[in-house]
């Protein structure tokens, strides 16, 4: 059991092949017609075929889901089914959902509503937040004259310690915003502990969580972590772009916000939502439940979903272990001369599948170019980038080559990456 905790557990070969075949362009670039391995899923993301195909099928229909003809009613049923599936994803029974073009827009809407309407003289956030959540909190805090308190990162674990957050919270805190997992280190923040300790200090504290990075790697559970707002991006979760989703707790959903006057007080949708995007959400949940059904027998959709996400997480942990430690035939990142693994924390069960590495012989941008020459797509996070500076400084590193595979990748993909890494390091 201890080995599984740290080393994960790979899908069997047949299932792994089946999973890879369910995604578009895992190892081929259709634009330039070249083979490649896409290891930039913390920035872009690979697409589930059924989600994209279903989106196209539904989006071609001219009908309006709010009208009364048969196809319109059918589209409305698709939306209602997706709402139930969102409740499965979040594990909630009440509250409201809101959508927009991006998860960042959703975050600004949620944060704005809370800070504008909840009393308090200060806001608390962390140095590891994505700019969408950090800038939303700081912008609205400045607008309403609230003190901004920022919890710094732990440069050993790559995450944020609970006590670093809770020591900033007091009875005058308006809102706490905390990311679910770092998109640089992959460190998963202990949200359950954060919520528990923060609400010991202020029981009615409003808490916002950015789950965009973490959602594709393991199940979230708002019964265990009862935050007031949480967003995610379906495109990072195997679906099509152009859609952001947020959840608001029952009390948060009733805060004043932009809405049509005649709509219920907890209604957040403005205009006609896109049924095609909702259909894609159901395809994503169907897919995760399909994986879960390979390991568990249940008629409960949430149970199958949780089991599927658990197996995705274990497979990715096994890939991470392979990437770090290699095998009898191939050196891992920890052993390749001229390569440094940043934020290399031993307990892999506390991390999502993201590696931050550095080469002795070339800079981050050049390394990314070298990887593409070798047919591998990764990304540089550098201190000069507005998307990276604050996080990198808090983690006490100047930059990193970020490597972010997905569960549809295989051990063979990891080994090809390691061979390319050794070749680049030896130049």
C-alpha cells in the first residue's frame, strides 16, 4: 500500500491503449504533420474525442433550448443532465452554477460579488494563485479599500502550508482565495485543512477556490471542503475551449450580482447558454465513469466518477515516479547529469503530474525549443512573465521548464521524454 501511495499504479496495457485512442492528437501534430508528444497540459490540454464530437453535433442545431418545439426541449434536457453531472463533479446538492467564456471571467464574477457585498476590512490570498484569482481579489480589494494579505509558498513542498494561510485570517477577513493546486510545482493544497482552520477563526468566512489546474487530476468534494465558490475550465478537463464553469454555495449564490431582474435571486446565467458546451460536460463525466467501471461495480454515478478520478490520479503518479526515477535502462530526471528538478518533494501523493526542471547548459526558452526539435512540447515559466513572476519569486526559483503530461500518456511516452532530456543535457 505504501508503494502505491508514492509510486502510483499504471493502467494495464490494453486500457492504456484504449484511453490514448479516445483523445485527439496525443502524439501527432495535424497542422505540421509531424509526430510529437504533447506535454503541455497545464497550459493547453488534450481533447477527449467524444466531448469535442458531441459539442460539434449539438452546436450545429439551430434550436433554442428555452423554446417549446421538440428539439428545443431535447436540448434543454441535455442542459439539465449536465447540471446534474456538475453536481456529481463538485459533490453538491444545492447552490448555483454560472458559466462564461473562460474560467478567469467566472472567477472575476464570483470574487467581485463576494467582495462587493460581504463586510470585512481585509482579504487573504496566496502567492501561488493564477493571475485570474489573484488579480480578481486584489483589484476588488483595492476598489473597496480592503487590506490585501498574501500567504507565501513553501519552497520545499512547492505548496502553501495551512498555517501560513490561517495566520492571516481574522474576524475582519472578507474573503479567502486559495488555489487547489499549483500550476508550476503541481503541489496540491490541503483545502480541507485550510477550510477547517480558517473557519475556526471566522466561522462564516467566505472561501473561494481555483480548481482549474487540479480538476483533471483528481476528484474534488465540496462536502469535505465546503468552499463558497470554485471554478474550473472544461478545456483543461478534456473538453472544448470557450467555456468556464463556476459553483456558488447556496448563501453565495444569493449575493447581489448581474442578472436579469425577473430571474430568481440565485440565477447567474445571463442570456441563452450553449447547450453544446453542456453536452460536452456530460461526455467528460461519462468518460471518467467508464474508467471507474473498469475497477468498481456500482450503479451510483458519483461513486464511479470518484473511482475513475482515483485511477487517473494513480496512473499519473506512476508516470511521475517513472519520470523522476527512470528504470533499469533509462535514467530518471533525478539522475540525469546537468538537470535539476525544482520543488522535488518526496511524497508524490501530494502532487499532480507537473515537473519543473532546469538545465545547467541552456536557459529555459532554449530548452523548450530543443524539446520541440526532439518532438516533445513543453513550456517555459520565466520570472519575466506576468503569469509567472509572483509564483516563481515565492517559490524562490528564477524559472523552470514545465513538463505536464496527462493520464492518456504511457510509460513509453515518459521514456522518450527522458531520452530527449539526456540528449539535451549532454549538448
